[in-house]
């Protein structure tokens, strides 16, 4: 994964807190629940979503690398980057992914 688990966790926490501060996130903690338990569950859900999305992108990258490996010649430098982006965009569009 391109981001560490700790970094993804911090992003999820910050996203949750920003949405809450702006009034875009509305929730009620269950009765009798300890303070912060509901927040932790919501942050975990955001974290899981981000991780799943990053894994989809990793799978897409691996698929693109397989495609580029089938070419008869090897790409170098900027040419590789251009071909990688081209194939990645095309595959993402075919699979309905937003990258």
C-alpha cells in the first residue's frame, strides 16, 4: 500500500472530524455507550473504505504492469509513465473506477 496504516488512520480521523465540524456528519451514539465508541466505529468504517479503495488501485496497477510486460520492447523513463497512465485510465474507465 502506498500509504502506511497509521497515515490512513489519521486521514480517516481527520475526515471524520472535519465532516462533523462542518455539520455534514450527523449521528447519535447508542444509549449507554461509552464516550468515543461511536466515533471509533465511524472512523474504522472510513478507514476500511479508504484501504479497500487503495487495494483496488493496487490491483489496477498490477494489471497495467502485466499489460506493459506483454509489449515486445521495453519502455524507459517518461515513455513508461505515459504508457502506464494511458493503460491505467483506460482500464479504470472500463471497470467503472474513478482514480
